[in-house]
């Protein structure tokens, strides 16, 4: 059996944990630069506000219904997500993180347990320890687990766990599920299926599998098999290392200041190098890009990127900071109002499987590795950015707009709740 554990309205729920006054009040969490609604409480959904709605278009509704609006607090959400994963791992040693608010759990070898009660206990512990509402769908395959989770939320199932292990209940669930609600069936594909007379998940499950594979693809065949209870989507408890690392962010305000852009690029380089070391990889190529805002037609437009190859693969932040500054000087042009900058690390390889160079001994210096290990340890213990390169600057005037962000309640001592 496979379970999908999903935190309901995750971003909103995280905000409510540390601000109980938000319970039963409509809440919205915004995207980068406070642009659009990317998370909505049920109260907001009932008002008809759609996912991705621009804030400036719903200001009247915000005032009329006293909607609480927050900037995205990724530090808080990321930490809460990890805490959920830590609890889930107490109930199974086979977990796969699917997204920041979803985990697949495999219960191979758990046949002796009542899995519904087992998962209800897990849901209760997550709520008691973290204050987060969680729903769980249990089924023989990942796709059916998604279906079970969908109904566990929609029907407010007692105990917040729905077990779709019995064939009768599987058919009942699929009969009332529109085909566009199936995991992996997008808008275009669902429209093609409707034209074939397939409107529900049950109709898709009963379709001729050879015909569907020939008309669509092996992916469609796999989806049909999953709906029939045959698990054929791999369970990835140990995801592959990323083959490239990209860090980019729009500026809070447009800028032509070279030093400001250089600080932003340095910040992105530092973040990417931390991720590089976390997955124990080395990179040899660095791409730097800058661009103006294509939506501002009155501004002069410019977009440019450049790729630099290091003499040898490295994970030392200093090497990439020097390369990034050199690259930025080559592509920067004064007189343009830049809106976005970013970097990409490519040509990645495992740290333990790289041939070092006889002519670049400094690249693979043990001292560099020791320095980076110490830097990462300090920043992990005392908070990101506690120690950083001077190239990043200190004010982050380029940072994206985030005027409504809550505190980092769980990761910074000075942001802890005050109980009086």
C-alpha cells in the first residue's frame, strides 16, 4: 500500500499556526514580489478568488472581507515541511518527498498493521506537534493514493484518512471523479479524452489499454494501470541529484546600478554553491544572466547571458564568485533598468569521482573544503547569511518586495513568539 500525506492549504496553515487569530478568517499568501495569490484559505476560495489572481485586481475584495494578506515566507514553510517529514519517517522508513507539502509513503512489510489507524495516529501527531491539518489517502498505487487524498479533503473524512484498498470503493471514487482531476491529466489531454467520450476516471480506467497507448503514449497506459490498482510509477525514496542548479529572482525595483546587480548575482552564487555541497557535487560551468522587464514596453529592452568554464570542477564559493563578477562585467550595459538576474551551475559531477588537475592544485585544496564546511555549519546553526561574502553586500536593496512577511518563527532566535 502507498499513502499520500498532504498538508491542507500549506502556506496558509503555517501562518495560522503562529497566529491563531487567523482561524476562520480568509487568508491569502502572495507570490514573489507580492504579486499574485498562490495560496488561499477555504474562506478565500469560497469568495471566488482564483489561484494566481493579481493582488491589485482583488484589493476591493480584500478590504470588503477583511482578508489577511501575507508575503511568502519560504524559510518558515521550508522548516515546517521538514518537521512534517521528520514525523512521517517515524511511521515508515520508505518516504518520498513529492513537494513542499506532499509526501508519498510506502508501507511495504506493514501488512500486520491496520494502516488506516496507523495513518490516523500519524495525522494526529502532526496536528498535536505542529498544529498543521493533514489528510492522507491510502491505496495500492500512487495515482489512486492521490484520488483517496482528494476525497479525504473534499468529504472531510473522519480521522482525515481515506483507505481505497477495496475494489468496490475504488470504483465508487473513480465514478464521481472528473477525468481532469486525475494526477498527470492536464487540460489539453482531458479535452481530448472528453472528445472520445471519456469524462470520468472510471471511464478512463475501463478504456482499452492498447488503443489508449497507441493513440497517446506509454504514460497514458501507466496511468490506466495505476487506476486499476497496479503500481507502476517508481517509488523514489532516494531522488537523483540535480543535474543543474539555477538560482534567480526578480528585483523589488528595477535598477541600473552595477554594484547592486553584482550583489544580487553574488547572493545567487552563494545559494547555489550551498545546494551543490549539500548534494555532494562539483560544478565546472557557470552561467550568469541579466534582463530588463519585457512587460514594460516603455523601457529599453536588453537580455544577455554568458557561460564561463572553470579549469576544474569545484564547490568552493570563492571560485564561482570571482567567475560571476568577471562574467557580469562582460554582459552588463549601463543605461538599462534591469529587473532580474540569476545564475546557473552546470556540468555537475559527483565530488568523489572527479579527476583533479596537476596544474590547478588550489581548486581541489583541502583547506577550501574545510572552510566551506565551517561556513555551512555556522550558517545552518545560526541562520542563513550569518557569515557571507562581502560581495553580497549588507542591505540587499535589490531584494524582492516582501512587505507583508511574517517572522521566521522556527529558525531565528530573535523571531521567537513572545508569550506574556
